[in-house]
C-alpha cells in the first residue's frame, strides 16, 4: 500500500515540477505526461499496481536465486521514499531545476 501511495505522490510532484520547468527524462513517461497528465498518472498507477501485485504474489520466491522478492518490495519502497525526498528538495530549491 505504501508503494502505491508514494507512486501517487510521485505523479503529483512530477506534475508540479513540470509546471515549474523541470523536464521528464523517462522517454515513455515523457510522451504520456506531455500529452495528458491524467493519462500519465493512470498509466503510472496501473504499471505500479500491476508490478506490486506480481511481487506480492511471488514474495516468497527468490529474485535471481539470491534475494527474496519480499525484500525487493522493501527496496522499492525505500527508493520511492528517496525519490519523494528528492522531488521535495527540488521544489524547495531556488534557481534552475535539474532534470527529473
């Protein structure tokens, strides 16, 4: 659930940053976000949700026979939390925004 909430927050902050002059560097998401923010958000949430469902279903399996998928979920949560922190830092910063 936390990953989905952070994903939604990321979509919201991305839209705000784009309004302030940042650039979307992911080519697939850039096509979507510059056409329609609603389509971008829907696609982002659908892809994140589908990935989470698959990882939860496979949580007891090992990724590349080394690490349990359950721990990959925690890693994704941590990366999303870091991304949100970075986006907040960009919003608070002054001057030219770095690439998103």
